[in-house]
């Protein structure tokens, strides 16, 4: 089992505070691990099997119900609103990671830092 997952299958998210304090490389690693764990949980696959190379979320198997679940979980864990349209149509897993990284980057457009 991935270190991102607890034995109950719950995903462990990095805290927003940790993401803001992290250097750029660590922030990317933390968010990639988190996104892979969330997607893996929803898709029923191991996080390291989640394709982040540019396939649309729908091609990965994310549908409307799982997208809403992801949206709500990310809002609760990270305090970030990911628009449902991004999860359903024009976002790959890597684009989602990039969006979240920007949200927690000092001087980024997300304004969390």
C-alpha cells in the first residue's frame, strides 16, 4: 500500500500550511502524491498506476459522480475549489497537479501563500 494511503483507504492530504512552506520541488512531490492517491482511490487502482501524462480525466475513468467527489474532497482537504469542468473535460491529472501547485506557490495566482 502506498504511504499516501492509510489502512482504511483514506487519503492523507498535505496541510495547506505545509504546502505553502514547502520549496518548489517538495510542493510538486506532495501534490503529485496527493492527486495520485485521490485518483487511485476513486478509480480503484494503485496511486502509482495513475496516468499523469496528459490523458483527459474522462479517459482515466473520471465521470460526473467521481468528479464531484474529487472536487469536494479537495475542497475539504486543501481548501481549494477545483471547477468541476476542469475535472470532467479539459484537465489531465498533470494539469490538475499544476493547478494545485500554482495555488500554493508564493506569488502565484492562487494567493494562498
